[in-house]
C-alpha cells in the first residue's frame, strides 16, 4: 500500500459517475433539464443556456452551484428534479469486477460508506440496476444531506467518530469523480481523497487519479 494511505480505516464512495463510468449520454440527460431552467430564468434560448452552463461549470464543478450563481430559484431542488426525471438507469450496467472490489474492501477496512448527491430512492434504484447490494455499505448518506456545503462529509465523520473516538479525519478516504465536490471539500475537512474515471491526469489536483474505479485495488488491497 502507498504510504499516504497507511492510516486509512474508513472509505467512502460517491455513486454517480464513480460506481459507473462517465458517459456523455448521462450528462446530457441530466443537463438538458438544467438548460431549460436557465433559459426560462434568463429569457434566453436553450443553446445560449447550454453555453452559459458549461462556461460556469468548469469553475464551479456542480450543476447546483451553476444555478445558484445565476440566481435561479430553488437550485438544489431543480438538480434533484433533473436526477429524478432523467432516465439514467437505461445506461447503467453491472460490473462484477467492481462488486468483487467492494466485497474485498469491506473485508479489509473497518467501515465502508456511500455518500451521494442522489436522493435515497434514486440511489437505491441505481444500485439495483448496477446489481450492487446496499448492504455492501455500513452507512449510506444521500442527497438529503448536501455534499456541496460539506454537511454530508461532516455527518460521515461524526457518525464513525461516535463509534470510535480515536478516528481522525486523516483516517477517512473519499473516492469520487469531481475535483471541487469530491476532492476540495473533503480535503478542507482533513479527509483524504482520490479521483476515479479520469481520462487525463490533472497535475494541478492534489490527489491520486485513476482511469477507472477498479484501478484503486492496486493501492488499497
């Protein structure tokens, strides 16, 4: 194991585009709904809304933050609505290598968690399609508690620190796919983080980056 991770005792996973590959079809399904809301709010065309969305998304890192920066009312509700109305499941496929990895990680590490921006219902629907048993995780934190403001990570820390007061933030590792929400925010709380499903390594990001999620087995198993 890499020395950087020798003290890891608790591992958390993102769900969307982490436990399944990034796909442009999925992005477009979700973002199409957001373009419409931006267009309605800004009184512009869908194409203009799309262009504006991507211009801001590059720096802000999440759909809800883009909508909030544009002062679109009920931004988080709109993103949740997009997730619920978008037919993402049609693009998802089970991955036996990933399922085997989760089983092995649960055996090796004391605690395994899922921390996702999807609602409880949507998260369980996706896990079902991916054929991932929810019981693979000791704890599941869903979008009802926000990752974007750090609350989900704070809840994760507190939950396990209540079980074991010796646990410190540096004993926690989060695995996701987005720099701001999945690396910057947990790292600001002292949590270690890695990125997966990364096509090209970004040297400006202070975190290990992997081409696919199952590549982490070379580090953590």
